[in-house]
């Protein structure tokens, strides 16, 4: 059994809970209110900035040239392509680049991105990939599930599903899974337990991110 | 006016809520339920464990005149862990296999991400606010708690002359650091100041409510 299969099995209840989350279901059947989705657009933009930082750490820490090139490419794509696409996509919800830049980072976004950046900074490559994987793989998983159960009429949601269910995103997730399996090979049982724990934590943050976007969030004071 | 005083005034609404928090008042008045205090113990034990790498991560960038004090704080934290273990044994609290709550996890990631990605002055700001909040908080408790209380050793720890001296050192040093940075970095320090204060408040609230990981604990823990 591949290590990523073990990770997936351990996270099954959390991943299932993501598919059942009203925010995710709302994208799938098109019933999600626009203001709730706008929360995602704004917070995901903040998330992407930090996500890019994690790829920069990965490029710096990668021990193989092939890995270094892959992380550097994803870093470039995130900063120079995906964030621009995100700005264009945001405009379809009436959100300007200024709105994206001015949006405060909500507590869950901060907690999740701090966790990723911290793990990238003080962990090794295996820790870093275990922390990244639930986002990269999880979005493909969610989008493919939504694509299978039918498409929403709202083209904006249909495009969202199509983007994350695309071959390009699926290949990226598969590459990272391969990297995870390679990095986990030959490690001790203790190390694999710690990687599993990291994977579960990021999975939980993924669920919490949907929850945050569904309800909206603010600091208590 | 020094930076620390200026910032304490700016975040006074948050600080007032920290110092008037029911967790502190109930502990002071001897009416806090044992399980509530035990919940704080379990979570704070994990927090102190994480504070050690946080301070250690500041060391390589610390100016020479800070190194002795920062280095000296590490064995003090180790002693704090011993205090937790001793009290836990005495009152029958299990500190083994405790999972961090969402707030605790987020706060710890914030500490470590600050250490790795912010300037030394920025990360030092986080350290000061966390310690200052603890000193002020436990002084509130000290004002009324029965010295025979089973919780009094914790109060003694964070209201001692030694701890006050540490906080004074941090305050003086923070003011000096703030005097030596530009306006942009000072603004960043102010943001970190406020965020840390918010986390301190959130930590007491988490301790009082026993909140774990929102949404998921009941369903898929």
C-alpha cells in the first residue's frame, strides 16, 4: 500500500466531511449564495500568497534538481498566473484587485497559513509535502466529486469545478503524491506517524476553511 | 512614550478583556471548576513546550546583549514544564497524549511562523506581548487567590520577582528595538502586537470553554 493511500485512509472521515459540507455542496448544485462564495474568493487570495511562500521554501530545500524545478515552476505559476486568474475570477463576483488586497486575513486563514509556513520553515521536505498535500490533492478530490454528481447552472461555479478537476491540477496532485511516497520511503514508523499527523492537521484546516467561508469569521475583538 | 506603552494603550480594549476574563476571576475567587483549570493546564503545557523552540529560533538573530537572557529563559521554561508535571500528578490531571485545541495550535503556529518569517524585532514583539499578558493576567489572580489553593504554584510562577524581571527586560529591549527600526517595520510590529494580544484573549476563552477543534471533534475525531 502506498503511503499516500494510508494517509487518505486515515483522513477519510475528514475528507468525507468536506464533501458533505454545505459550502461544497452549494458549489456543486449552484445553490451557494454569492456572498458566501465571495468569502472564499477573498480568503483564498490571501491563502495563495502564503501558499506561494511554501513553494519557495520547498524549492530551497529540495534535494533533487527535478523537484527543485517543479517547485520553482509551481511558485512561478502561483505568483504570476494563478493569482492573476484569481483576480479575473474575482471580478465576476464584483470584487476588484483592491478588494482582494484590502481583505483582512481571517483567523482560520491565518492559522492554516502560519501552520504551512512554519512547517515549511522548520520541517524537512517530507513534513512540508505532508502539509501541502491536503490542499493540492483535496481540491482535485472535491472538484472531481462535484463534476461526477452533476454540474451547477451558474457558470462561475461550473468553471470553478472545471478548473480544479482539470487534468493540469490532477497531474500536479499526482506529482506531489509521488513525491510524498518517495520521501516517506525508508523512514521510521515514528516519522510516518508524524507525517500522518501533519496530513490530518492540514485536512482539518481544509474543512475549517470551508466552514469559515460558509459562516464568515472575525476575530472576537 | 516607549513603543510598548504606546501599543498597550492602543490595544487596551483587548487587554481589558484579557484581564477581566472569567477564567482569571474564577481562579482568583477560588470557584473555578477543577476540570476547567485542568483543561488550561493540558493546553498550556503544550504551549510551553512550543515556546522553547520559538525562543530558540530567535537566538541566531538576537543581538549579543539579548542572548544571555533569551538563553537563560530556556531552562526556566523546562522548569515550568516540571511544575506542570508536578501539579498534574498532585491533582490527578493526565498530561499525556493531549491534542492541541484549534486556538492553541493556531497560536503556536503563529509564534513559530513569526520567528521564521518576521524580522527579529517583529518576533520579539510577539514574545514580549505573550509574556506581558501572562504576568498581568496572573497578577489579577494573585490579588485574591487563597495561597493554599492547589493552583497557587502557577500564580507564584508567573508573578514572581524573577518573572517580572524577565518581562521588564523584554519591555526595555522591545522599546529599544522599536526606536531603531523604520516606520514600516514599526507598523508590522504594531500588527504583531495586536494579533498576539488577540491570541492571548482567545487562549483564556478556549481554556474557559474547553473548546477543541471546531466542528470536527464531535463527528470525526
